[in-house]
């Protein structure tokens, strides 16, 4: 029933843009941030995921990141990622805007992808600007707790957005531009609590577009959405893709 209603909404309201958060990757074994078992229940983001924390003690931040990068690289796309890629290929999804840094949408086959919080794809030297692919970073982490720059020896910073850091301007501009043109914005697996991304659904609503939300638990937009499905992203999106004849 829920998937049928959502499939109908997607078919009738094109273009449809999708905004994802950590909830789309939990079924790949990657914990989210703010649900009761989320990462921020165990680690203080100000201590491990903020720019001041990284500048004060980069080795400490890497002690948090090192196991996380390994976990992200070993994770596999789940049915939610695959369904979104299939829906894009079938012409039902124009683009995916993701807050996730895990590369799982790209690995699932999504092509029109906007990574507003960066990703683990590369890390950059804050001192000289040298950029390193994740394979080099992982190789460096084999024999060091924190990866150092080959050129100048400074500790590299992951190319993910830390709290207190500006988002990549081109990515956030593209996200708002897509949301402003979307007739339907489908939010999947996000608490919609972190700005500026939390304002993306507002952009769609202000332009006269509609919202649909797949999320376990509440979001600040629940009273302004045409449809709220409080359940598994993998299950619901798998069923929606099947309803629309989009096969991964
Ligand atoms: N299906 C649907 N919803 C789910 C699932 C699932 N399988 N698993 C978890 N959720 C829901 C959670 O209940 C929660 O409401 O997904 C939401 C994830 O919210 P957050 O943990 O806050 O993650 P997110 O919204 O992506 O956080 C935004 O905050 O810490 C920063 O940079 C980090 O990108 C992140 C940003």
C-alpha cells in the first residue's frame, strides 16, 4: 500500500529529486548519527568531526576515522541504493543529493549525484594542497595512525565536511537548484536536522513542489509532506522500483 502510493506520487510529479541521509546506508551495516544506536550517541561530534578538533589534534580525529574508512570501504550498496540507481536509469529520478560520504550511491550506479558533504574518495593536505585518492590514504594507514603528506609531511584531512566547515559551494548550489525545480523531493533516511541541507526541502515547497519522506522516526517536515513512510528505506524503495518497473 505505502509503496503503491509513493510510486503513484513519483510517476505523477516529475522531475523527482531524491535527498538521502545516513538512514539509506544503515542496511549496508553503516551506523547513522542520531538514532539511538547512532555514532553521535558514542562519540562527541565536536571532538571528532569538527574543524577546530581536527586542527587541534588531527591524529585524534584519524583514530576515529581510520576504522570508519575501513568499514565504509568494505560496505556494499543495499537495495535502497540499487533501487535509486534503477529509478534514475528508468527516468523516474532526476538526481540524488546525498549527505553521505560512503560512495555507496555511486557504487550502486547512480550517475547524477551531488555529494554535499564531500566523500572518502580523496583526502587533501591542509598545508600544501596535495590531494590523495582513498587507496593511497588506506595504504598510509597500514603503517601510521594518521596519513602524512608525501610532499610536506603535514597530516592529511579527509575531503568530508566537518562541523564548522563550509560545504563545497558547487555541490550545495546544485542541490538547491535541483530542489527548486523538483515537482517532488523524496527524502530518504535523514533526520533533516543539519543545515544548510535541512533547508533543501523548504526550497522545493517554496517553489510549489511536493515532499515525500521515507524515514524511521520523525523529521521537522513531517506535517508538510504529502506522504510519510516510517519504515525501511531498502524495503520501501525496492517495492517502489518494482511497482514502476525499474530493475537494477
Ligand atoms: N530506513 C529508513 N530510515 C532510517 C533507516 C532505514 N533503514 N535507518 C535509519 N533511519 C533514519 C533514522 O531513524 C534517522 O532519523 O535515518 C535518519 C538518519 O538521521 P541522521 O542519523 O541524523 O543522519 P543524517 O540526517 O544523514 O545526518 C546529517 O549530520 O553528522 C552530520 O555530516 C553528518 O551527513 C551527516 C549529517
